C-alpha cells in the first residue's frame, strides 16, 4: 500500500517546475540585448538565466515531513511547486541551502528586495575605506609597493 506522501502529487517535485518558473518570470532584460538575468535572493549575486538554478524556498522534503507545511501546500494549486515557493538563485547558494529552513526561508521570500542593495553597499564601503587609506597615506605604509602602482597606473 502506498503511503500518503507517495500518493500526494502536490507534495512531490514536478518534472517541469524549472521551465514553468522561467516562463512565468522571465527575469530582468538588458536594454537592446536578448540577455536576461536574475538576482540571487540569498546572496544578491547577478545570475544569468543560463546559469540560474530554481530553488524551492520550502524544500520538498521539509514539506513532506512537516504536518503544518503539508496542510499549507495541500491547498495550493501546484502544491510545493507553486510559483510563490520557487525562486531563481545561484547554484552555490542552492547547494548551500539544501533542506535548511529558518533564515534561508526569509531570504528566499524577501531577499530579492534587499540583498542586491546590501551587496552594493558593501562594495561602496570597501572602496570608501581604500580611498580613505590612500588619502591619509596609510595605504602606502600598509603596502609599500601600492603607492608606486597607484602613482604609475592610476594617476
């Protein structure tokens, strides 16, 4: 006799969830090109459609084993493969996440809104620190050859 999980079609990973996701959410297009890209909600990295991985925010296994999540996804049209439970991300984050929940779920749902901005803010802060070190002369003390390279190639 088959168990409940084996019989419940909406609690299994479908064979075409990636294609359905890319069809429903084509990503951001660069003007004048045919290139589309996505922002990874977990780390903010820009990922081309070709290299993007589609991840289940609530993992299929977690939904199958958790009674509350089973009830939540049982009522949805596509179950665990619903477009609200899918997100395009980089392969590195998808493999790191695995079956985990917690903050990974929050980042999967809301990270698309703040992770790219956070990533840019970190880069701007690093550039500001390096510029300040260079202006105060501390960069030359930290890296003696840096002042020669900066004078020769940048100025």
